[in-house]
């Protein structure tokens, strides 16, 4: 069976999930390909694929070139709120003919042979848009647990305790609330240090005046660089806590990797994989809850285990077999 996974090659969690899936499917014996949906030079080898898996987009011209009947699996990565807001922003700021992700989502939900997501909350919302016999399936979002494992650190990061975050600086998960709350945490715990990477250089004129002005910068070590997998795994192993404040308590890929690498994880309420929860909202309350966690005054939750990517592959294989 030949599978084509279509994604943007943008270094996002969506891209890494598609990449990991394609690699794991190949190891399971499938002829699985990772395809850059913005690079026509790479389309040729996958025109005879049995299944087209859409993580980002399947270009219209590709559909006309396929040599086998079109069988589509649409994977819903972005939350419904994220997709809607991105679509509105594009329409308001770019004007007529702007990319319309909300319309695109509705199109795939009408024409795909299978609809898939990794999150029960999103499954429920997407399902509410569907016709009577259309089903949105929720499957495990696995990772390579052979790579993301606890292990020896190359040297502990500064701070007692040390807190690490590396979320993509999109408004759905950027560290804005954490930076607002951090000075109050440091007043209560003067030895604490926050480590944050992936603060994009083109956003520096907003982030660094904020860090300097409210005092967060004095107890924050920040950088714009993007850690490769080995360096990211070491960061998880080298800090006392990982904090990923994704809206609605969504269990994203980075949180899964942190958990599997042995980090103690902090999220907004709702994340079934996190050791500790804080309440999304008033940053003063967030600071109080975070302070209690970092002082060891809060017992960790009984969290769910992180699934292996093999579980994801098995779930998708059942879907592939059903729609062929």
C-alpha cells in the first residue's frame, strides 16, 4: 500500500507529526511518502498512491494528475478556534482572494473518505458540523517513544527550580500570559529561572520590551533559536519543569515529547497528559497556582501515558483498509 502524507515543511508540530507518521508507516511495511504541498517538483513519485493523507493541503492540480482513484484521509491538526481565527484574519488583512482555511476545512469534511483528529474535544466540535452519516474518528497521537525517553542530562539549567518552555509563538500557545505572571512568581521564589526558546526574531520588538519592562527578563533566559530533536530532549531532561500553556488545555506534540522524556509538565486545565494544571485566565491567579507547584505544595496528577507512534499507525491502517 502506498501512502502520501501532504504537509507544509514549516517545522511545526503538524509537520513533525506527519514526518514521524510517514517514517513509522515505512517501518511497518507501507510505502509511505512525506510530500511538501508547496513543492511541485516532488509530486511525481506519489501520483499513484493508494491513499492521500492531508495534514495541510492537497493542491487542486494534483487531483487531476492522479493515476489511481482519489482516496482522501483528512487529519484535523489545528483546533476549530485556531482555524476560524486564522481565516478571519486573512480575510480582513489580506482582502479578496486571501487563503480561507475555514472554507477549506469544510471542503475536506465534505469530500474526504475519512476524517481524523487526535483530540476528543476537537472531535466533538468537528462532529457537530457533519452530516448524519459522517464520522470524525479520534485516534491516538503517538510519538517515537524509542527516541523521546528519560536519560542523562548534559548539564542542569540555571534555576532552583528551572522552568522551560519552547512553544511556537502563535497566539494559541505563545508565552504572553506566562511572561505577565512570571515576575510575581519570582517575588515568591527568588531563585527560580525561566528558560524560553523559539521567540522569533521578527517578534523581538514586542517580546523583549515586555520582558524588560515588567521585570521578567531578569529571571528569564530567552533565545530565538529552534532546538533540534536531540537538543530539545536534553532541555526536557535538564530542567525541573516544562510548561506549555496551550489554550483549552490541548495536549500538543511538544507536551507529549516532554512527558515521554521524563519532564514534569505544567499546562492549562484539561490536558490529560500534564502532571500539574493551572487555570487559564487572570494572570495573578496563574502566578499563585504556579508558585504553589514550583514550591512543591501541589501533588502531581495521575496523568495518562503517552502513546507510541505505532498505535497511531495501527489505527490509520484500519482506516486505510476500510476506505480502499
